[in-house]
C-alpha cells in the first residue's frame, strides 16, 4: 500500500496534463472492477490524470486488426463486442465498471474484435505504462486483472463452443434432406465419386440402385401434396430400415432415391432391390391426424460400377435400368 501512496505522491508533484473536459466522480471510479479491494484514496490521484472518452451509439471504440496500448474502463453506458465487423451481431456486452482492450494490450497483438458503443458511453482510458505501474505495486489490482482476463477467455471459449455447434447444425442441414432425414443430393455428389474411387482401389464390387415412385403425380393429384410428402417420407424410412448398415440411402430428387451398395456385386444388388421393392409395396402410408392412405409401388434400376467411367455415366446406366422397369409395367426391378 505504501508503494501506491508513493506513486500518488509522485503524481501530485508533477504538473497535471490537460485531460478531457469531463471528469469522473468517486462513485464511478469506485465501481471499477479492476480496483476491487484497493484503497481508493491511494489510486484516485493517478486516475485523475487519465482522459475520459465519450462515445455515441454505434461509435467504434476498438477496431479489429489494429494495435492497442490502452485499457478502457466503462464509467457509464454499455459497449458490445462484435467479431467480423462493427455491424455484425454482438457476442458479449461490457457494462459500467468493466474493461475492454486488456488482451491486446498485454500480448501486444492486433485486436481480435470490434468494441462498439450500444448507448451513450463514458470511457476512462488507462495507458499501458500506468496500468503496469498499478499492477506492479498492488497485489489486489494484479489479482483483479487476472480475474478479468480469465472471465474474458471463458466467454471466448463459450463463443467458440456455440459456433462449433452452429457449424455442425449447418453441416447437417447441408447434407441431409429435411423431409426424409436421408442424405441429400449435395452429399451424394461428394460421396458417390469417393466411394467409386475406394471400390476401384480395393478392387471391390460396387452397385447402385435408382428407385422411383410409380405414378407419383397421380397419387399427388388424388390424395393431395401433403399425402405425397407423407408417402415420400414413409418410403425413405422403409428404405433406410431395410438396407444393411453399410449401405447408404439418399434422396436423389423429387420422388427418386439412390441406394449405394458398397462391396456388393450386381447379383446381390438385385436381391437387395427386390427386397426393397417388396417392403415398399407392403408399407401403408399414414397421415398424421388423418386416414390411412394406400401404399405406393416403386420401380428400381440396378447397375454395377464399370471398371472405368464417371459418376455421371454410372448414374445414367442405373437410370436407364430404372426406365426399363417402368416400361416393363412398373413395380419391378430391372438390370
């Protein structure tokens, strides 16, 4: 404590610099978290030398990517922390008594976020030299600064965790069809060529099924689009529940589905296709809070992956097989 008194005395002997036209009152200074458990009378002469900056709403106090050598203490008002720009949604608030800028000032790295005034604010500016003078002479101040840094890091960790969860949700919705819960065409465009490459490298068979609902337009026209969506969702579940765990089912588009059958030759794939066709035919379509609807049938094309060729040619072969099943009378499997 005697060290702080010596600092204050030294400050009093020096000609005081011209500060802001505004001054802080004792109540504002005593509410600063950095000064918790510190004898305020020993600190006040030092803080009186610090300028006070006034901010209007939306005014930027700290801009990301720039050097910073000051600690900012909010005396009144409210600041927000924003990541990408001063206009993005805030991720944290800084209220009266709290600080900003401590991380960039200590590690001497460019600032990592924007700090923007949410309301009219008055901010006390403590330069780097004075802050380290206070830290080196007061255990309480150094402890309070450590607490502030820990709190700031914890907020950052929570933000990272929330962003990771949000990213996982975006990734899920980018690859999963909302109606059926199956993989979607975006997922298919990435997975199918990868699976083809893997099967060729391992010299393993790989077969593909293309499944199309028979006379789906008539079903929609007769029972309504809600019933049509219900039929698509029901078939999607039936397909997923019937295939092997290693097989992959995707909604190809509209009323079409693709089934990827790794390590499965064409003869075995034909048996899988027949099992799926039969399972769909036996499955009733149940509208939620509505009557039971008639089942639908599907036509299925089967193709084995050629030794050479692209994803597009593989799908084209399977599509041609499916159309042969349609032309042969529907509700059947064709190679």
